[in-house]
C-alpha cells in the first residue's frame, strides 16, 4: 500500500488496522443494504402472499393471529428505519476512518460525525425498546415472537460514551486549531 502524506510530514505507511477497518466498513455498508432489501421483500410478500409467507414463519393466518401478523409487519417497517440509521452510523464511521488515515483525527468534522453516530445509536436503542414492546403486546402463548430487542445496558453505555467522545474530539480539534494559530 502506498504511504500517505499529510501536511509536509514524511510519508508513513497506513496501519493495517485502518486498511482492514475501511474494507470491513465497506462490506458492512453493502450488507446493510442487502439486509434492508430482505426486510422490504419480506414486508411486501406478507401482503402479496400472506398465507404462504406466514405459514413459512410458523404463523398460520387466522382471526386469532391477525394482531400478531400486524405486529410482525410493524416490526418489519421499524426494521427498515433501523437499516437507515445503521447506514448513517456506518457511513460516518467510514468517514472517520478515512480522516484518521489522512492523519486528521482531531478534525471538527469528526466530532460532528461522532455526535451524529451517538444520536443515531440513541434512536436505535429506543427503536429496540419499541420493537420489544410490540413483540410482547402481539405475542400469544401459542405464537410467541422471539425477538432479541429491548433494554441492553451496553447499548445505552455506548450512547453515553459516544457523546463524551464527540466532546473530546471537539475539544481536541479546538486545541489543534489554537496550536496551528500559534505556530
């Protein structure tokens, strides 16, 4: 890999972790869209061929399962919202990795991207609670929705951590700008 140059410093090779991170994020961006397409196709199919689709999911359409089917459709729509927020997170994280590779980690834009990631992750945490609530409301003893969503302490701690890191990066960018003004 060619070495990157930054503001007249001698060229230094790009660490393998950054190269791997860029590649991983590119793959995750594509997989996120594939996942979204699968959710959208499943949602559309739940209307176009309700009987076969619901039977394949273990929910035979009947008057007793109407609420369950509607809940599954609502969860699908919320899943599409989640795909959009995951895309926003992955794309901003990709931009941050790009700036680190360009030797500009404490740029003001990185602080803004970290804060946007924190807000998106906060929305995803709330979305998980809503999805978990829908699943518990529409589940029946015969047809229980097993959805891994709800309150996860680690996710909420990650939100707080990202808001703090965004502030740290903003302060680092301010200090770097102050230092450049002195030199």
